């Protein structure tokens, strides 16, 4: 069944089924119907403008984070005054979300579990564009994890905590990627939404027994629906 049909029937989906490689260079209005501001899809990436008016890719309100997750690659640097937010949010209670947020002015990346737009226990990291190129939020066995990676393969847990009740029970959540800056304008790009890099190996007969097969260059690949659990062990 297509995602279009699922949307029409109000079916609730695990968040790891929100998959977009952005390679068709046209924003998918079925996946991102709530989007706003100055956006484009160019060069196989989502391009989001940071300016005083705000802009965001925003999904439909039908995703569940419980026993699921989301990952993505932030693929270009942004202005030193830009503010970015990547959040799984409650659809009717403002300021309730699980998020990564980036303050370029302060040079910090935050891992937040917000209620009422605040999190007294937030984790602040010194932002590193290389080490934090990939970001992942996942929920497993009543624990939430914020993780980062430089290559989408080896992940470092930056924060974990007991899953809030609303995350375990809510089925109408949305995911958004938002940019803002107080003056001027810049852009940032996002790629590989729930798409992991894949390493391909040549046929083993080409190499002597016992040797590790060298990897060929990596390329992203979208797995079939039903394989998403492998992203979030």
C-alpha cells in the first residue's frame, strides 16, 4: 500500500518509515505537507533558508517515535548566526518535543526533551560539523537516545533518558527541520532522511582466503518498507 493511501486512511506510522533521499529535486508534498518559508530541493538535498521569517520542512501529523527513530545528514555549513531545530513534536501541545537544536552563535548543539519550550536537563555539546554531520533520535525499550555520527555508521550516544509518557503513547506526532537567523540570510541542507550509507563488497573469489574484502565507494540506499527496524537496534 502506498504512503498516499495510508495518509488517506489516517493510518499511524512508525517514524523510521519517514524516508526521503531528496534525489528527485522536488519537495514531496505528501511527506512534507506542513512545510513553510523559503525552501527548495536541489542537488539531491533539502535546502532550507535561515532568515527572520523562519522556514521548515514539516511532515504530516501521523508519526510515532515509540520503538522507532529518525536519522539524517546535515550536509553543509550554515551562517554563524543561524539557529536550526530538528524535532519530533506533539501535534497539539506547543513546545513539547524531542529535538536536536543548533545555535551557531554559541557554537553549541543541544539535545532536548522539551515541555513548555523548556528542558532543565538539556545536554549541550560543542558543535563540530564533522563529528555531528549525522544525527539520530531513537526510542528503544522505554529509553530515548540522542546520537551523532561522522559517517552514518558508527554512532555516539550524546544523551539518554527514560522515555516521556507522551512519546510512548502519542501516534500523531510530526517531524520538522527549521531554520532561522535574526538578520541576513543563509541556507543549510539536509540529506539521507532515514537512509543509511551502504558499503558494497566485491565478489570474495577475487581475493585470497582470510583477507578482508576492501569496500568500494559508498552510496546511499533506501531499504524496502519493513526493513526500517535495522536502523534502530
